[in-house]
C-alpha cells in the first residue's frame, strides 16, 4: 500500500461533542475511527478512559461524531472522493486533538465489494486501511449497542441492515463464555443490503413493471430460501425475545416514522437531562413503513415538520438524502422479509438504537485498547 504524508484538509465537525467547552483530552487518550461503509463515510473520536480498579477496560467515551458523508465506495469514479474525504477527516482529527496518526484507524466495512476495497486500498495514501469481516462487524455492533443488563442468553438478537449487506448476532446459548456469539449473514454474492438489493431490482426491472413486484419476486427467488435455512440453523433469530435494529434502513425508517422521538428524554435518567438512545418500535410500525414505501415512497420523504423542534428538522434533512425512492421501496421489501421470518410480531420488544450508527467503530477501538500491553 502506498504511504505518504497526509495533507490537512477542512471538514465541518461533528453534531455532538463533549469538547465544545474546550475540554479536549490529552492526545495520548484520543483515538479516531473513520468508517468506510458501502453507502458513505462516518467518523468518531473517542477517549480512552483506562481501566478500573479490577484492571477491566472501561469502555471508551465517544467525544465527537463527525457529520456523515454520503460518498459511495462502490463506484470506481468515487474512489478519489473517498480518499480525499479520509485525508480531510484525518487532518481535522489531528488538528483538533493533536493525536498521532497511529491512533487514527481507517476501516472498511464488510458490505463493500472486494473490487471496491482494492480501489480504496490503491487510492487512500498515508494511512493504513483495515478491513473488517462480516462476523466481526456483527459481533461489534452487538457489543456496541446492547446494554449490560440485556446481555442474557436468548434475550437479544441484533439485526443490522446495511447498504451492502444484512447481518446480525446473538449470544451463543450453548457456550459458557459470556462473550461467545452466533453471527449470521447471507453469502457474499447474495444482494442482501438495501443498496445491493435495490441495484439488483432496478437492473432487472423491465419497462412498465412495478418495482415492488420485481423486488418481491427477487426476494422470493434469491433471499427467502437462504434466510429460512439460516433461521433453521440459528434459531436464536426467532427465539430471542427482543429485537434490536441497526443499519441505514432502520435508521431512516425510524427517523421518518417517528421524528418526534428525536431528542426525547431518556425515561430511565433520574436527572431528566439525558437524551434517549432508544426508539421503541412495533410490528405495526414496520408494516406501515412497508405499506407507504412500496406504494408512495415520496410521501415518506415529506413528513410533517410543523410541530418538530430544530434538532428533529436537522435530522430529517440528513435522512431524506440517504436513500432514493427506489431504494426505499426495495429496502422495505427486504426488511419485511426479515420481520416476517424472524416473527417480529412475537417479540416482547423491538427497538432501534441511535448508538448503532457508530456502534462497531466504538467496539473496534475498545478491542484495540484491550490488546495493548
């Protein structure tokens, strides 16, 4: 891989920061992660909080989120844009936090196709780019969003519907190791992400055909059989009592259906000041999303803003640009396939975690810190 000095660029910094009052941690305590996903680029800076009295690693504290950038890593002509964005974010992190380059990690998610990964490897310079496989990403998402009091066997299954693929995990009920996971995902060649599935659908749609009908036909032919086989082999997908959703499509769905929940107070916070990370959902919510997205997706992109606060309006402005109408339709068919076969209607609870957007990058840093001597 080529290596050269990274030129400092300019980037509009994060939407949420613990450093807004000048409380920047020491450089050796700051670590950055730049996630290259199949739909875009996200980045965070976390603070190493050290270890507790028993020498156990304290989870690193996220101190800044960088505004997501929708730079598609799939297409060859955008590889240079991805490289430029990495250069800009890296420079901004170094400038603000004075951290060395060795404490900034650039990681490609599992949903990026191999050919695109090669293009990125050959284009990004000055910093090593790591690759994460689907099983590791699934495990890190679980560790990043499931709170300790919910980490019981047969309780939580996490489903992450990304743009490049869909995957998930739950605790292994047959293992004595509390950190042993069962992970699940489709084979690489199966178009199981919102973006990859939508691309397959639009490519096979003939003039005059209904997009929903084509999506459901392809879903039945390419996804249903493998999904049912997966569930037979990994019954926790159905048997776990709670379902936690992650990934771009659940994020967009939750924000468009329930913008009033943005910025709501955490009901479990005794101070009444903490913003809730969780949005409860129902099977009816998901069916409503499916109904609208497959009949009039444009309606979803125009939610009523009249009674919303500024934070909700800013969030809506962000999500309406993530997926186009065809992707919303295809994604809704994909989501409903999972919900029907995982029996979402039988779950005690369905939740979307806002922390899921940055879940596995936080877990990635945690594992890097834990591995240090």
